């Protein structure tokens, strides 16, 4: 640990910072076990209480995980990059591949999903506003948990107007068929034209921690997607909660006049 006589940081912070730098530099690799608390105390010439608090700090930041009876390990991360515009390319889903599946495969990952619920509900306020309907209007929802390499990465709830699903009934099924919901909507005669995405970051609710299996200290990204037709009609709103350590976002587009 590189410190000097003018280093005013508390010892706990100095130990945690040094371990964090070693993790970020790869000196402590993903999956590698940290030294025991006793070994850390000896290595940093600090008390056992200090080494324990330093490890607690790293755990709260999502950098390490502790396995009961085995020790503390550098957390392994599966990061799937989310492509902001090209991920929606018609050439992908029109060819019969779901958006998430195609995106993951391009990055060397395997993606799948678990259906949590398929049902008719009253539109939540956020959905009603974006579909331009009254808040008590009935809509169809598909609630899914998607996974990257067998780890949950997002909770995705897609809402559709009932007249859309009447013309595209496979949207009500667990398996929507090749190309997913987008392909079924276009087959029903609604030509998709543009998408609006809204992003925000927050800490997760307890239910989200459980469903996404989030380590302590991991934030989530809320992504709201609204899909429009060529006539500017919104035909789908997806409310998504994404594990913050499993996604990055890349947008490239022309500068508007």
C-alpha cells in the first residue's frame, strides 16, 4: 500500500482503496479469493476490525462476494454491451432472431428468458402516458426475466394495447415465434418506424435484488422503451430494470440540425 506521512485517509479507507486498485488493475482477478481478515491485518499492519471494515466496504461496492464457510472472492462480472441503435436493426429480428439473443451472441454470450407472467392489466400510469390512453385502460403485459450466461440481467415488462394483441395473438403466448413481438406486430400490419428510450439509475428495491440476484451495493438502470409505427402510434411500452453491472450503453447518431 502506497501511503505517506501526509496521507490523512482513515486506515480502513486506505486498505479498501488499495484492494480496490488491485482488483481494478487485475492483480486480484475475478473469482480469486482475497486473503483472510487475519492475513489482511498482517499485510497492512492494521487491526482485525480495520481489515473487516475494509472488506465490508468492497462488498457494499459490489466488488467482492463472501461465500459462507469458504471466504471472500473478487466478484466475476458478465457485462453485455447494449447497442443503442443498431440493436434494433430490422435485419436482425426480421430474420427470426430475438433482439436480446442476437445482441448477446454477437458479444460471445448466451441469452435466454423466463416468463414471469402473461396477463391483462390496467395500464400503469407510466405506460398509459406513453401509449396515450386513459390510466384505467386494459392492456396486455408480458413480464420476463432475461438472463445472460445463466445470470439474471434484467426484468422486462412489455405492455401492448389490446387491439394489437387481438391482431397479433402470439404476443399472448410464452413463445411469440421467430423475431419476437416486433415481428408479430409488423405481420399484423403495423409498420414499426422509431423507438424512444429513457434511462435513469437508482438503487434496487428488495424484490429486484432477489429477482436479479444482485450483490450488495449494485445499482440498477431503469430503461423505458416506447415503440412507434410509421403513423406515430405507440404500440408497445417496455419497462425494464437492468442489473447495473451487466450492461453498458453505446449510442452513435447524426448530429441534428
